[in-house]
């Protein structure tokens, strides 16, 4: 059985505006525009359509690249698990959840289009009963200048 899920919540948090919420934004920014301007995108999916205890044979997370900085040619973007709940219309930089890295890094280029990360083990954990607090896309090296803008569910 194949299940295709759209996000039920997505947003980004931005260090340069730590008290601003971006829950209605059309573009979700990941990476650094400067040393003090870092973005991280958050996504959550409703997995209730997958039977509890099911065996997940494969799962991918796809994000559509809509905007990009001129450089670098490849930005290493890591997919991380969100370790606490968050709300799309209220989460801000100052209240963002902690994340657990999964060594799940993809070099995202300059060309618009879909980029995908393997999330089979993460989805298996959720289907097995772990709390589903969603995931985050984070620049692997936030101290390096470079960013990517992914389409949100509102775009």
C-alpha cells in the first residue's frame, strides 16, 4: 500500500526576527543570510492513515525548492526530527523545539524542483508509537552564508 501525505502544518523560524511567526508564509527558508539571520523550516504530517504497528518499507520527504541564494552551488541541508510539539501559527525562533540529527544530509542545488530525503526509519518510529512532532530542515553549517527557500503548503 502506498500512502501520499501532505503536511498538516509547516512554518519556519528566523533568528533575525525571533518573535515573529511565519505560519502563513508561502516560502520556508533554510540556511543563513548572515551570521545573525538563520532560518529553519518545520513540517508535520498526520500519519493516522497508516495502521499502527505497520512495517514501513520506504518513505521519503519531498520539498520543492522555489528560491535560492546565488551561492553556494550546493547547500547541505539536514533533515532532523523535532523532539517537542509546536504549533504552526505560534512557533517562533525563541520557542522552537529541540531537534535530533539523523545524519540525513542532502546537497540542495540551485535548480528549482523537488528534493527528497529518506525518512523510512523516522516514519517507522512514529508508526511504532513514538510521538510525531514532525521534522525540520536545517542547514548543516549555519555559520556559512547560503540559503534555500522551499514552497510551503500555502503556496
